C-alpha cells in the first residue's frame, strides 16, 4: 500500500500521455450520397459549361474528439488543378474551364485533418456534356465528277459530318441551301447526295454546279440556354462531257461587206463553229449550202468566206449565204451538223460629195431678180436648182439648209437621198424689203448625214430686189411748233417740215400741202416743206396769237401722212397806253387818294404793263403817284386846306397835273394826259346815322344789309298783326253782307318804306347833318269787316352801332365823308361836279349813297299777286 501511494511525478506524467494517445481518433468525411452538395465530393458530377469561379461543392467532415478540422485538395503529378478549397470552410471553387471532349472525369485527392491525424481520399468528378461543339465535315473539300448523262435520282456522293457532343447535341441532320434552285437533293440522315428526280445534267449548259450543304446538330443546353449549332460546306459537282450535242456557230449573226474597190479573191469574213461537246470536241467541216450564186466560196476547215468575182460583176447588193458546219468523228464520218445564215452586202464607198446642178450642168451660183414683199408661201420659180450625190445608200443621204439672214426663206426638201429638185419658199415677206437690202445673198449648203467624212458642197443664191411703193411718207415729228413776231412782213419764213419716203424713184418724191381752218394766212413750198406767210398776211397778236393746221406729205401714188403745226404769234410792243380822255377831273378829299388808269392794247407782258409817273405839277412836290396802280395822293405833310392855301394863292384848290402812262415794252411807248384835281377837306358829321354812314362809307353793302334787315323785321311784324286780326274776325259770329273784295296789287314793304327817310339838312355850322324822317303809313284790314283796325306804325329802324375807335388815344376822331376814288370817265361826269366848294362834294356823296340804296331795294323784287 505504501509503495503505490508514493509514485514519482515523472512517472505520473508518462502514464497520462499514454492514456491520451490511445484516446485520439482520426477525423472523417460525411458521406451524403450522389446528390448531396457537401461531404467528400464522391459521385460529384459537373457540366462542362460551369463558369469558372463557381462554388461547386462543400467538403464536410468531423473529428470524433470534436477538434476543429481543416480541408485540403491534392492532384496527381501532371494533372490540371481544376478546383481550389477553403481549408477552414471546405468550400470548393472551380478554377479552370471544364471540357468534356478533352477530359470527361477529373481525379482529386480530398483530405481532412484535425491537426494530428489526416485522412485522404481519391474521388472522381464526372464532367457532364453541354452542347458546345459544332458539327464538322469530314474529308473536305468535296469534289465530285458526274457524267452529263447520269440518270436522274442517282446517288453521286456521301457527305459525312461529326459532332463530339453527346446526346441530341451530337446528332446531325443534313440540308441543302437553295433547295428549289438546286438540281440535287440530300438524305437528311445519311448525307447521301443525289440528282433530283426528273432533272438531268447538261455539260453544254453548265459544266460545274456548286452545292452548299448544311449540317445541323440536334441542339442542347449551354449555360442555361438551348443552343443549336450548324456548319456548311460546298460540294463542287463537275459535269463530264458526253458526245451528244451538235456543233454551234459563234458570233452570229454574220455580216460581211464587199466594197466597190475590193479585189476578187479577197476574204470577206470568217465563220466559226465549235463542237457542242466541249469536253472532247470533234473537228468541224464547213460548206456553203446555197445563196452564193457562184460569187463566194468558203474554206472547209477554216470557215473563211471569200469573194471570187470583182464588185462590179456582182449583180445584187445583198447576198444571203447558208453555211453548214458538220462534226467529223474520229472515224471520219460527218455525224451531226448545224446551219448559219451569212449576209454579205455590196457597199458603195463614200467618194462623191453632193453636187448642185443648173440647167446647163454643175453650177455653184444662182441669181434671181424679183419684186420686194412677195406673198408668203410663194415659190421662187426663177431658181432651177438640182442637187445630186452619186454614192449609194447611206453615203448618198444629206441635208439641205440656207445660210444667211434667218427666217426669210425656207428650203425644201431638207433631207435628200441621192437626188432632189431644190425649192426655195418665201417664209417672211416683210423681211424682203428693198429699202433694207437691195440684194439678198444666201449660201445653199448640202452636208452628208451619216457618213464619217461628212462631205458637203455649197452654192451661192443671189436675189436682186426690185422696189415697190410700199412706204408712206413719214414726217420727222408728229407736230411742229413755231413762233413768229406779229410785225413780220408778208412772205416771212416760219418753219420747215420734213418728211421722208424710203421708196426709190418717183415713189420717193414727196409733195407738201397744208389745210385746216388756221391755214388761211400761210403757204407751204410743195417740194421743200418750208412754211411761210401769205404775201398779204398781216399778223396781229392782239387779234389772234395762236394758229394750228395740218400739213400733208404725199407721194406720187397718193400715199400720205399728216402732221400738225402750231404757230404762236409773238407780241410786239406796237400799242401805246391810252387814257379814257386826255383831260380828266378828279375830286380828292384830303387823306384819300384818287386813281388814274391807262390801258395798253398789247397782248403780252411786259408790253401791256403800264407804269405811271407825274411829269409836271404846279406847284411841285405836292402830289405822289404809285407807279404800278396809278393812285395819286398828297404828300404826307399836307393834312388840311390851310396848308394848301399857304402853298398857293388859288383858293378854289383845283390843280392841274401832267401824268404819264408808259409801258415796259422795248421800245417803250408812253402817253401823257392833263389831270385836274379838286381838293376838298373832310367834313365832320353829327348823329348816329351820320356816324353809321361814315363808318360804312367804304362798304356800302354793309349799310344796305343792315337796312334790309330792319325792313324785313318790320314786314314780319306787320304780317303777324294782320294774321292775328284775320283770325279774330273769322271767329266772330256776326254775319257780314256779301261784298266783292277787290284786292289791290300789294306793294312790297321794301318799296313802301322808301329811301326818302334819308334826308339831309344843312345845319348852321359848316358840317352837314343827316336827318331821318319817318314816313310810316297806316295799314288797313283787307277783309273790310266791322272789326277794322289800323295796324300800328312800324317801328323806326334802330340806329346803327357806333363806329370802332380807329384813332390813337387822346385824339378825338372826326367823321369823314367817304372818298370818291377810282377812275371816272370825264364824258360821264355829272355836271354838278363842276361846281366847286364844300356843298357840291357833299351833295355828290349823298346822291351816290341814295342811288346805291335804291338799287339794292330794286334788286329785292316785287311780290306776285
């Protein structure tokens, strides 16, 4: 007991180690079967199209003691390392692409280790097929020799293709491309190529056929998709010739030409025929069957046809030869044959140009004389031209045309074969004008059409024109304008008119004449066209300054044209200004001018413009005169009669002036006259009416208008009152006895109220005053009934408004008597004007105002009954 209890420590440790080693078991893989994705990879199968990098399996095992395990993969020497493993997790990854066709299984050594013990196993991984291969034809290229007489439906070749895939992906089916256009068929399973039923081969038509064959696999999966692969190849079928075809001519149709300079025995052309069986052709024998007429021969072996006669001995232009080609067999027999037609044409050489002929032979100039403007479409019959080309056929075809002024003539025919009569027709009659061309020259040109030489010839056609009277004389202008002074003597030249007639001879001679209402004073030279005045003609611009008439230019045939002539008579200063009388009398009120007037009878300015001047006055420097208007007024410093009295002792203030009226013509004419001027001083008036009259002295129509308005109002009031009285009497119940009412002709109010209410009274002072007297009369009732009432007297016309203030401030304006200005003809001057003094001037003024008022009232007219 004591011995056991006292073990040493080293001995104890050794016993423990022995116990531990005996308890360590090796790790092992789980075996989960073929379809498991984890375990020891036994019975694992992978498709060859598995992508590289795919997790394909998980190694899975355990350690009996529960220690952690690690995994490993190993390969035999020289083997490809397809997989890699995660040593801790056991995940196996594909590292290289699989290919079943190269390696259908892969051996791998898998191991599991717990750190002390390692267990290894060799496993085989099966590589499964995927449809990744295309069919491949075996023993290509395919070239087949088939005789052309092989029967239809016979087999001619077997095509073979292989596909290394398994299953449906390795099965192959055969097809032909363009099956309908092909002469062959193929068995889809065996690949046997045959000639189609009912089809034969023909070496002469097609020596070689190219047949495209398609080999297609049955399809299969590839990377998840169903794939079908195919391959193509071409089978060359060469057809072997067999002697079964007659000879064939090459280069038909055959045409030959014999020219007029060809020598006898010359070769014309060669025909060629070949054996239709090109593989082993026979030789050919040639002969002429018919059509040669003894003029041609052929080489039996060469096929060369020659002419055996000279061209001038050939009777025909075209020969049709029938040539036979026969095959010569190896035994020397003529077996089969063929025919060909050969056309030989005898051709003329183009060695003659077209030639023009006249009546006496060849001619290159033709002349004709004719009148101008012949009718269009007319034939120039004087030209006898013939054209000829002695060649034959196309060499004798040529065109005709005229070269020269275009559009005048036309040549017929335009295309000629061999020979034709040339006709020239008028196309444009207006262009055949003697005045433009006295001679028309053309070139008649003949040019060959279809020959390479284009031979040609020309002939001159010269046409001399004769003149006709086809033109009308034409003036250089449609109208002529001339001027002549009025003082020109008779027979003075005015203007020359010009007309031209391009016709020749007598037809171009022109005779001039004039006519018209304004032509009486004028003549025209019949040859020169110079227009001049009649020897007795006297022109006066004041009587008639414008003349117009027509001139006529006429040729000897009576053809004429007209132009219009306008003649202006220029005014000459041949009249002096004339006053109404040499002595005139004027009354001048201080401050107002008087006017003189002289008239110049000349027709135009400046001959009839008059300037006025004072030639002499006594005393001088009292009067001024307006040069243009003839108004005479006192000097500005003369404002009253007192100043005049200081200048002269003549108390009656009648002065004489010598005035001159002078025109502006060259030379200038003048007239003088003695003018007596009675000077009076303006008179002041009082009263509204006088003021109104003075205000309207320069505008008498204004005064008449105001007075007419006043009288109209008075008449209107009277009518209204009378109407009221009439209706009042009409409504009365009293019956009045029947009376015959005789109506008197009514006198218009404007006539009843006369101008007599304007009366003038001479006041005690120097200034006269206007006095207005009312001359109203009672109006009675026209009905003459018991209610007779007298109409009230019309009211007096209202006073006119005061005149406007015209004078400056501080000065009392004086009312002035209206000035009698203007030119008064002395022979009609009232004798009262001869009275001198203030009273005569005022009486004349009043008389004039009364006449104007009476004239205004008279113009208003009387009312009808």
